[in-house]
C-alpha cells in the first residue's frame, strides 16, 4: 500500500504573500494524505477523517509536535565547492582564482566527483532542501556523478556542466565547440530522466567568449525545456570587467540577451547591481534571479535590493550559493536575507521569506505545477520542522503567539537541527 497519512500542524503558501493577503494556508490540525508519492488529499483533520477506512486510522502518523512544510528549493548552489565553503579573506575575482578554480580542477576524476556528490546530496537533505539548481564543474563526469547520486534519492534536481573557455587555468577550461558537444551529450543522457533536468551553465560572462555564449544559446534553442543557469552583476569589479570584454553590449544582462539566454527557464544568480533597463528586461523576458544573501555578505558583494526587483515584477528565488555562501541551510539563508533587507530599510515579512524558500523558488524554476506546496497532485517533497529542536528554541517558541511568529523565530534561530525529517516523494530520507 503506497498511502501515507500524517496528522499535525501544516503551513504552505498558495500564492505570493506580498501580492495576496490570503496567500498563506495554515492548519493547526491537518491531515496530509499521500498516494504514490504525491499529495492525494490535504485538509483539516476533522473534515477528512471520515474518509479514512478503520484500518487507515491506525496508520495515521502523529506529527502534532512538528510543523509540516514543503521542502526548500535552493535556486543556486555549486556542488564542487562543498569542500571549500568558508574560505577566508577574498572577494569574488580573487576568491575564484585562489580557491574555486583549483578545487574544481579535481572534478576531472570521476571518483572524486562521486565522493563529493554523496556528501553534497546528504547536506541538501539534512538541511531540508528537496530541489536545487546546481553548478557542476567543467568536466562532464562531475554531472554524471551528481545526477547518479540524486537519482538514488529520487530527487528533483537541475544541474549542468560549467562552460568556460577563457580567463581561468587550463584545467578548468573547455572550448566553445567542446562545451557545446559535451553539454548536448549530457542533455541527451539526463534531461527528463526520472526527476532530473539539465541546465546549460556558462559560468559568467568573463569566462566565456561570445562564441561560447552563442553556443549556449544554440543549446537552449535546440532543446526545449532545458534551463539556463549563470551569474549576473554580483560584484563591482566583475561588472567593470564585463564592460571591457563586451564593449558593444548595452549592459551586463545584454551580453546574455544577445546570445539568446533569457527566458522563463533562465536563472541568474545574484543580480545585486542592476540598472533599470536590466531589471525591465529580466521582467519582460520572465527570467528569474536567485538571491544569495549569505554569499553576498561573506564575499562582500553587496546588498541585494529586493524591493526594487520586486517592484519591477522580477521572479526571485533563494540560493545558498555554497561555497561562496556559508550555509546549506535555507533557514539561515533567510535569516541573512532579513538582516540584509533591514540594512536597506525594507521589512522582509516572515511569510514572504517562507514563500521565497518554497513556492517562490519553485516558481523561479518554473516548477510550481509540480512542487512548492501541498496542492492536490503535487509531488510530496516536504519536511517536518521541530519548534523545540534546541533548548533556546523550545523556550522561545513557547512564547510565540501565532504561526507567523513561529516561522520567523525558526528562520532566525534555526538550523539543520530543526529539520527532523526530509521527505522525497513521500519517503523519509
Ligand atoms: N561568479 C562566477 N563564478 C562564481 C562562483 O563560483 N561563485 C560565485 N558566487 N560567483 C561566481
Ligand atoms: Zn554561484
């Protein structure tokens, strides 16, 4: 029997709280009824209990001490950087040369890639991330290793081989033509297999020639449904460099636009320092930004102007950006986002934060028809959160007056200890 029945408090978003006051659905005593890994029914326990057979009543799992929430969606993360998280002392361009490129060079070795992929997927699940959009290294073997590991858990994961053909050590470079061919092979091997999808992944404009970006555009045009994943306007020196490398472009985003890289399945990490034209173009092209606050603070990139991008109507999801980011944990990532908005006089509400980490991330990845909340028929990727996970949390959450208070305390004080169970397609990991 593939049914699973869980009873307890449940919270999810039906829409974006900043746009719709009725966006949040909180049920203090819900029944979550799963069949074949998907949400079969969800509602107040008292209104659904009469639909259960007597034998099913005894199978209902008591989750009254926990909060059931959708799994977290990480819209930007680098798996080869797992072992260099928390590297001291540099900003973006130095950080790439000093730490990132040397580490990524090792992913040529399939055994190394497989070993790190295992640690990486384990960290995602331990931290409640059930879907992620992931940078691999330039080596196709790194993609195979990650997808194989995700496949073991039946995870919904999007990833791709980095494309980079200049301005880095030779061990991490490809060429416009090899990157095209290798990416094409990987798309054919992996895109649409189980819950896996492929992202065409040029690292960022400074490490790709115009020829390589055009090859990325061809891959997108030739393979409907694949994603585009890259970095955009993260750091001031990076932006100056892009201007000198692409003097004919209107601005940074235009470099990607000219190569045909914008669209509903295009995700740009950071987007901190954008002009109005770039914001408008991101919105009209239905592209998304992955907001990565722990990374932006740690490598000193700047303060993400969330309200400004929201006013332009740009889709936003959360990214941990490990290893520029300093945590795999979405709660800690939201805590840094809140503080970053405080510094700019913007109150990021608890419910909008929760949305960004769940349904908002799913929408940024064009997956909101499949994941992001407990709507009937969606894939049952969800978490049990423990409000009493630590002594301090137990003491503090005992003083919370409502669910809004509770999720804000959990995001501010919580970490992986709060995530007591991560479920993929209804199965506890
Ligand atoms: N820009 C280009 N590559 C990277 C990377 O690996 N991390 C971050 N944060 N920014 C980048
Ligand atoms: Zn990144």
